[in-house]
C-alpha cells in the first residue's frame, strides 16, 4: 500500500492465508505466507493498481473479493472487461486522474512483458504504472508490475523522471513454462536500477509464494556486488517506510 498525494493506493492485492493452493490451468501456486495486514485494516483504498488479474499471486481469492471495496481499480483493458464493476482498463501510456484534496494524482499505464519474448499469448496483458502527484509531478513513482527487463522498461525511463521504483522481483518460475523467469531476476533488477539513476528501489513480489526462485536477500547481495546498495530499500511486511 502506498500513500501518495493524499490517496491510499493498493497494488496487486493478495489476502489469502498461508497454505492456500490456487490452480489456474496447468499451474498451481502455493502460498507460503499470509498478509501482514488484513483487508479491513487498510481501508479506505482510493485506487487499486492491478498489473493483471490472470494470476493468483497478483490477485488471489480474497484479493478479488476486496476489489469492490476500493473506489476504483486500474488494470489492463482485457482485465477490466473480465472484472467489470469499478475496473478501468488502461492501455500502455494511457492516463487517468484520481481526485484528492491535495490535487489530482495522475496514473499512467506502462508496458510490461511477463517473461521471455513471445510469451504474450500465454501470459496475456500485463501493465505497470507510473504515479505522479499534483504537488511533485516531476518526482514520479514507477510500479513495474510483473515484467522482466526489456525495452518497455527502458521506455519508461525515457518518458519520466522516476524517483522511486516498486520493483516486482522473485524471478518467478513455474514448471509449465520451463526454466525461464517470468518476473525480474537479480540481473534485471540491477539493470533497472542503472536505467533510473535517480531512483530508490523498493523490492516486492519476491516472497510468500513457492514459485519465487529468488528472494530479497538475493537482491541485497546483487546490489552490493554492483555497488548499488545505497539505492536499494529492503522492506519488511507490515512496516511503514518513507519513499523519499
């Protein structure tokens, strides 16, 4: 959950308990850790930024049940069609504004590729997001969504001055897709940090599920080896940090 420009924004909500097994086609995802906070502890939520609705590690059963409680849900166009209700689909680079008492907060959808080249027909649409508040429009927050390092990430760096990155790591792997990683691995994360030289990196999406092949310590070690430790901001579940 992020608090920006007077708004409370939630990304990819998963509230199912540890031990849950969730099956989608040939893939079963096993949850190893429950949420640090329950859904009723974080309301009100002014906007959910949902990178995609197809996979349970981004939207599990309890997370899906929570969506109607948010004022609005931004996601991909196909995801919005499936979810209905308060879901709003944004294509890459399409923008929307969320009103707040401190001025509007702008949400821009960004490209994402959920694995190696050619995976799009299998993974479906995925989005990242850039958040800009009215008070500090030149100090944006970039949420990568489930993506690997590729030219779409570089395109974000060319368009925006990013000061904080919420980076989906974990190098997710599932048997049905072979040995490829479907989210950023340590090398992807370092490349992303180098592409955004002014940004602090806040790693997420690397624990709590069995299919993550790398964890936060992997990123800590990789950033240290690259001389980038000062740019990485490891997070602890349930602990609030300042992004600046």
